[in-house]
C-alpha cells in the first residue's frame, strides 16, 4: 500500500531492514536462522575480569542485543536500547536530568507519563511544565534558563494532536535543549522523528512494534553517542531490562510490522469515516480525515497513520459507557496496537490520574472514547459499531433524550 496522497513517501526498505537486520545465521555457532533465546544469567570468562563479550545478563544479552540493533535500524539510528517497559525507558531518559532542571511537556500525553511527570519528578527537584505546542512557535515563551528537555508525543494520546517536530527542535536546539519524541502511536514505519531533528525517540514496544498484546517492553533510540552512554549506564545501573524471551517475541513480531501497520491504517480510516457519518457522534479525530486540524503537519512528517482514533459521543459517561457495553467485537481494555480492536474511556481509565481541571482544559471529557482499531475485517468492526450506536440511539429516545441525536 503506498503512502496516502500528500503524505511522505513510504520507506521502501523498511520491511527488508525489519527482517534482515542481525539475521545472519553465521553470528551463531549453531547457524540457527531464528534468533536464539539466550536465557543464561551469567557468562563464563576465559580469565579473571577478562570477559569474551558478555558478563552478566543485566549488563548485556545476545537476544536483547539483536532486538536493540533492529529497533535502531528501523529508526535509522546509530544506537538502540531496550527496557522492561515503556515507562522504564521514559524513567531512564528523565534520570539524565538533575535537581533544579526544567522540563517542558505536552499536557496531552499518555496518562502514565503524566503521572510520572506530575507526581514523581517534582520529588526529585525537577520542575515540569505542561503546555500546548499545537503551535510549535509558542515553545519560545516556555523556555527558561534551566530548561533542559522538551517532551513530545506526536500524535498525542489520546487526542491525536500532531506537533511540528522540526520546528520544536529548531527552537529547542538554539538553547541547547534535548528534544524527546514518543513515537509509540505511529512506529518508525510511519514516522522517524530523528529525521526532523529529535535527539531521542521513545517507544512502548508493547504496542505496535510487538503488536500481539503479549509483551511489556520499551525502547530508546538516538544518534547521540553522549546520550547513548548515559542511557546505557542507567539501563545497567537501575536494571530496567527486559527478559530474553520477551526480546525474542518482539524480534519475531517485527518481521510482520509492515503488513500489520498497513492493515491498521486501512481499517482505522474505514472505521473513522463511518463514525464521522453517524448522527450520534459529535466529532471524530483521525489523521486520515480532512477534518483533522493538523492534517498538514501529519503530511509533512509522516507517511501514514496507525490504528488509533478518538471520537466524542453525544451525551456523557452514561452514553459512552452504554455504547461500549453494547459492542461485541471490540474489547473494553486499556493498551493499544495489538491485533485485536480495543476501546476505552480515557477520562476514567488510561488518563484517570490526570487532574480534573486539566482534563477539562485538554478535552478529556467523559464522552471521549479512544479506539485502537485492530486487524479484524473492517466491515465487521463497522457493523459492530453500527448495532451498538443504534442501540444507544434507541435508548436515548426511550429516555426522552432525543435532542442528543438531532
């Protein structure tokens, strides 16, 4: 499937890199074609303090090393590191900051990141300021003498706002500020933030990169040797490493990431188009729709979109909950990026830790629903939504709420 009209061209060699990076069987004495799972916790040394390569599994593991090289290759980066979770990777990044430093972050970020930044970092003396960078030029007014890092999600979670990475980096780098971009929602197949000046890219490999809802893992990629050394030291010092078996699973999954992402893209647009046409839906947020407010930025820095969309139903928590309870194919669950379609209400689930006033300001209302569109038949997903919406519509009519569906 080619990139959508107006978006960046497809990365033609992406699938080849995903399959062939570190594939060479001659790197293993057994000449195995599939990456082996090396479960040993420690490695024999030929002489005291003279290891052949590996010392202890926390410090380095052959299976993990293969995955780290593949993730780096997909982002076209020099360095990659994997962690026990996406939040573990994020925590490693912010631990390069010191007491007295200032971090600027988008307010519309994953709830776990918001919780860490809002409730944990201040205890370490790090000042965090949540801002809106839909207009990237506004970054200038938030920069202080002690600003050391800018943290972006693009698109954001859950409102799918696109931030101009190149413009943010241009401004930040004038002040020597490190820019971190969470690329979880798109994967490197659709977006490569390093190409637009980002210093660090973060992934929750749990999501699209693994894509099978059976692994918790995170990753950091960078082209900076200085930052890589800091991250590698902290990875070992804090021990936030994934198991070799989980690394093997993600290596396996990355062989199919291209075909999965293409199907997620196709399915999510079909679902979004249906929802946009339904009278019970107030608004649909999806980058494939012309109605998306940052469509031009999406075209500038991405080659497509994943399976994520969000929409507002008419009404409140009662109506959004009723809709979800009527669905038969979509699963009510947190997380995203797996082969199965998931649905949730961010205000009381993934983003429950965001303060109420901040939710109101961001638009995280109880009638907002986030969807991770999976790999099922798109027509079946649409039929499921259709029957659920019809049921909610009938319910509102019976309860004298017909004004909701006008």
